[in-house]
């Protein structure tokens, strides 16, 4: 049955904390039940951590909003137990095309190789994404969600955070060991603490028209510069599920944001693109401007900012929601370890270090795209036009055309949690990189490597036979062990280990070995968020122990 | 290393050809031609250090008298 997630309303329910004589204490409170807050709560709950999630509203996303979800984000959602539904419902795409005036300029494939479970992107309305996350969250007993609960004041002391929560029945107070502020770009918590997000606003306005129609455009990202149907401006087209199409029209700084959202202005713009005979109806209309900005630090004592509250980018590149989900996966395992007493509080400083660097990478890419799409001075426009003109017959210029550099996960190359390589390795799986997928044969048949990595620290060991699996021995934390052997080399076939034993996978097409530049003996240590933190050419329990201590902030 | 010593065999011929591509053009048309020329030559040179030195040399001594169309953002 199809659920109309946009129409769902969640009841306010009185809770015992409201009648408590002294404020009730919670180990972690997450504020904001958007993609970032929900992902944080689910990830914490999967680690066995009790979470209280507060949201000031009684509904999911109004309008389709963020629609492009990147491969890495889907892999995070797979680990959170709800990726399959998103891919099933979403529109899968890998190709982008750029047009200048009447002419196609170039196309690009964001996932030009096989052997990955997930595509480069799926497009999915934000209300579906939030709905699927919510369904998953509600299946986890560790998560309590309180709707219509607005945080109006925040005070921080050495031993915790005090929140004032406003409800339809008045205010009450709560205590938290840690507070995650996933409360959006206007973050009331950021304001309550007197903090700021700073950066640049671009002098341009854009119109989003989501229309419902029968159309035969392919499931690709189409971007026009100066098309005949919308002269001197750009247009972006994306397909969404349920026959909905996202059309994003650049309007320029002088456009009237109130008038431009009226149907009598929007409909002719859409009709100019589609032609006079294509029937359509407007699903959602929005006018926006954007800024590239971030907070100076994402950690302020016991308050951690994640997603739009911490940083903002232009939409060209789909780096907003995607990077927010990566904030969530970075933060959750660290917070769970700290709350369990298995890592020092200083581990949370690495959240700040890694995700501030990631935000800078996203802002850099987003700003460069914006500088191309929205020229900020006469020279920018001249070079943009020159690049597009040359791109028709000069390959080099096509590489300069920038209609958005689409979201890729950050490699935490400078992270203090990494153990630097002591031996030579080639390829992309450097310390700090998110693990790459590969097809494997598992106990249940054809499967994917990433499904066996993460949620706990994982040792990924490559060998020619399954006879001598790595024995991590006595480690300060539970570590999963995954052994990858060539096809046919697993005696008795691949098998999934119960906790404390080794899972044996066969490298179905040899791609795992290739992507990890592995030889017999090669061993990777992966973090609970599937990022590499150390690797060696042979398995050495003492080196694993040292790397694990470094990756949990116990040694510098 | 950016070469600022004479490197063009027939400088007057070159200069004449450079002006000739701008003949009868409006300023905006010339701007486009120059931009294309810069992009083509930059790609031909390729060496990022030479390009950086050339950009710095071109910008030397020019004090900004305009303003980009961006605003400071605070939230």
C-alpha cells in the first residue's frame, strides 16, 4: 500500500518527563527529525544506545526538497537498514547531460564501472526518504520520538546540557549528556547558544517547479545553459518517482520572489520547456536563494551540530543532505563509544576535525559550481560563455564546464584517527577513505562486500585460503573479522561467522582484491562508519591493537 | 618558469594578428574572443606553475575598483 508520507501527522503525547520533579536525564538528545537527525538516532540505536529525538513539528518534509541521494548515502542507509526501500522507490540514475543553447555539449557518467551494488544516485522526494527512515526508527525500541516539542533554550555546564522544551501543554526541562543539533539551516539551538554560521550569499534566485506529468525524458540529470526556452539563464531537470519532475529555473537577482511563485508566472515557464501540448500539474513550487557557509566549529562542548545547522551549500552538486547524512554516520559511532565509556570524550573532537574538513570540501566544490552558473562579475560571465562555446569542439573545455560537481564522500586523509601506511599501497583505499564495494559470494549466494563491513570495527583480511583466519585476540573493543578468499577457496563454501568468529567471503570477480590493492596477508582495519583507519601487508595483532586505540582517541 | 624574455620570432606580425581578430568587434564580442584565447593558450601551456605566474604577473599593480556580486552571509 502506498503511504502518503507528506500527509502523515504525528500526535503530541504527554510524557512522564513533563511531570518530573527534577529534569529527567537522557544520555543523548537529538533535535530535528529530518534526514540527519533520524539517521543519527538510528545509527546510535543500532549501537545499543538509547536516544531521545525531539521535533518541533508534527509532520515530515513539506514538499519534495532534497531529491538527489548519492551512492555513499545509500550505502549508509543500507547499514542503517533502510537503503533497499529507498533504491526500490527512487529513480536510479548515473548519467548527466549538459546543453548550451540548442546544442548538447557533453555527457558524464558518474559511475562508469560495474561491481557496485548502488548506483551513483537515486532521486527520491525528501518525504519518502524521511518516511522510510522514520519507519526504521520506529522499529527500534532504543528510540523515543517526541513531536511538537520545540527547544526554546539551551544551557551548557561541564556535566551536561539543560534544554527547555515547549509543547502544546507548556514547557518542561530536560538534561542531556550530549545534544545533537540537527535542527536545520536556521538552527534555533545555534541561535540559543549565540553561535553563527558564516560565508557568502550569491546574488541569484532560483525557482523550483515540481510538476506531475507523463514525459519521455530519460532518467538522467539534464542541465541547460541559456536554452531557447529560458534565455540567458540556466535550467536543471531531474526525474522523481510517481511521475514527478523537478525543474529548476535560474531567475536572476532582480526576480520578484513573491510574484514568481504564482502559477500564472510558473506555468508559462514550464510550458516553454515542455511545449504547448504536454499536460502537467504543479506539485510544489519554491523560490530560493542560497549561501555557502559554515560554523567555525561543529562541536561546542557537549553540543554537536550536524547537517544544515553546521554548514550550507548551493544545491548544485547535491551536497547538502548527502553531507549531512555523512555527518550523522561520522558522529554516531563516536558518541556511542564515548557514552559507553569505551572511548574518551576527546574522540568527539575528531568529529569536528573530520567533518569541518568535509564541509570545506563541499563548500569549495559548491562555490566553484556557483561561480560558473551564477557569474559574479563581467569576467566570470565572459569565461563561462567562452568555455561553453569552446566545449562544442574542444575536449579540454568540456572538463571546465561546471553545472555541479556531484556529491562524493570525503576521505579523511588528515584525520588524527588514521594510522599512516608503513608499507606501499596503490589505489583509493587510503587511510580515511570510505570503503569501496565489490561483489562477493557469501553464505547466502551472491552478495556485496559493504554489507559485511561497519557497525563495529571490522578487520578485513585477504588470503588465498580460508585455513588461517586472523585471530584478533584480546582487544579493547569487539572487532568483526571478515576474510576474503578467491572464488572456490572457502572450504565448505563461504560462511557468515557468529560473533567472535570469522565471516568468510569469496571475491566473486576479483574486484575486492583489485580495489583494495590486496595481496595474501593484506589486512584493513575499518571503523564502524566503514572508513579505513589502518592497513598492513600482513596481519599483526599488536599493530591492530595500536591502530584501534588510535582510532578511538586513546592514543595520539 | 614563466618566460618573459622575447620568445616570438616576428613580434610585429604577432601583434598585428592579435589586433586583427578583434577587428570591428563590439567590446562584449572582444571580451569573448579574449576569453576563448586565454582558455586555449592556458590548456596548451598546461603547466600550473607557469599559469599561476602568468596570472600573478597580469594582475600585478591593479587595485580593485569594482565589487563582485556576492554578499556576506550570516545565519
